[in-house]
C-alpha cells in the first residue's frame, strides 16, 4: 500500500542539497514579503497547465537522505488523452504506463502487471492537486530569483508554509512554458529534506501515445492483478475524522482490494486521502492482524513521516510528506463510530 509514487513519481529528479549557481540559498533567511495574490494565481495555474498539457521527456532524479534514484519520464497530451511512461533506472526493473487515469505498472522479472486507477495531479511535475485558492490558504508565494536547471532558464519561487503543520517548498519553473523543473521540500531550518528534478529534459516533443502503449500489447506471459478501488464515504464505513488540521480537505476515500478482486481472502484496506493543494496525507484502515501488525517507531525518511496506531480491532497507518505532529493530529481526530 503505497501512498505516493516515487516522488513523486513523486519523488523523481536532480539533485543534491546544494546548487552550484550564483543564487544564495542560505536559510532560514527567507525572502521578504509575499507578492500580489494575482501573480501567485497566474504562476500556479501556468504550472498546472504545463504539467498536464505540454509534451516533454527527460531524466528525473530523486534525492532523499543523501541517496538518489533516477527515472526516465515521457509525458504526452494530444488534446483528447494524456499519457505518461516512467521507467526506473535503478534497482529492480519496473515500468509504469498511464493513459488518462488508468495506470499499468509492469515488473518484468516477476512477470507481473498491476492495473489501477490513479490521479496524477500530485506527481512531479504536476505537484498542485487543487485550485490556487486552497494552496494560498496554507502557503505564501514568493518569487526569489532566476536559475538554470537541466540547461533551461527557470524562475524560482518559494511556497512558504503559513504554519508548522506542513513544510515549505522551493520550486523551479521553466521560463517559457511554466513547467516545473525541480522541487525541494524544506525543513523549518531551511535544510533540504527531499528533492526531485530533471537532469535533462526536452520540451515540445511530438506526442506518440500509441508507441508509448506498445508494452501493454505484450502481456501474454504476465500475471495481471487489478487493484480494485471502490469509492466510499468514510462515515458510511463507520469512521469519522473530526477537526482536520488547518488547510487540509478530503480528496477522496476508497475501499481497496489488494490483489485480484475474485481472490479469496484478498486483503481489503480503506484509504482516505487529504490534501492542502501541495502535499498529502493518506490514512489506511484495515482489520488488525496481530501476527503482521506490530507497534513500531518509524523515523521520518526525508520529508515522509509514518505513524501506526491500533484502534480496537483495526490497524491504522498514516503517511504523508508532513511533520510527525501533523500525522499525530490526524490520528487523534480519527474515531470509530460504528461497532
């Protein structure tokens, strides 16, 4: 049960905690006052549009705790369809192909294909999953300079968290298209907790959606598993999340069957996802299995915090790119209303 794609598919690109450009990133000497809201709205809207409707391809690198992983990303839009392909270049061979909301993840070594429905709006470079108004409720937008990423001129902005419930983020967008080229999640001290960005990228490539889907026509020797997700209401499932941490709203709630839907005893988990427009928290609820669910302390990995809780006969897992205190608030607000 993975709440996010490699960063962000989220977590994906260049990096290192420091730049070699002339910009001085010493934090927490934040830039001065935020600029006009209309500038922020235009910038965020342009970034959303570019991520969804531009054609681009390149190499992404994710850096977390000094470790990096690389992927090849191809994104096409022809006006009717959006298609994306990600090939992981490190570790076990893995290929993800998404056309609109239908996503296939192929594992060649084990000959496994996992099919599921995914919303790609939170996967880099489409990090904004909500309207501008919600984003600006939780973050101040500040223009802080110019830089170059993957050989392209970029504008650098800071999304400064308005409270300790979330992390600030520094974002680089290509000057002409608005496409995000790099993103960093920052601790309150200014330390880079996690970064993702392009090491090389080509914009305006010709869309080839049919060719992108070619591997999906060669699955005869694959075992195909469908991760079934049924939209539900948290309250209808007997749970209630009381006062949400400020700025967060429920995005969707589903009941997931992990594995083929007709497989006897297939694990079932309830998943609710909450977001503030720029980051997310996933809440997973499943029946307690004492042999598998053991209380344990989890240290943050980069920007990602994890919290596990036992509630009567249920096991709760909370995951998000937020401070541990934020997950604690979600956990305290979650109540079982029906026996």
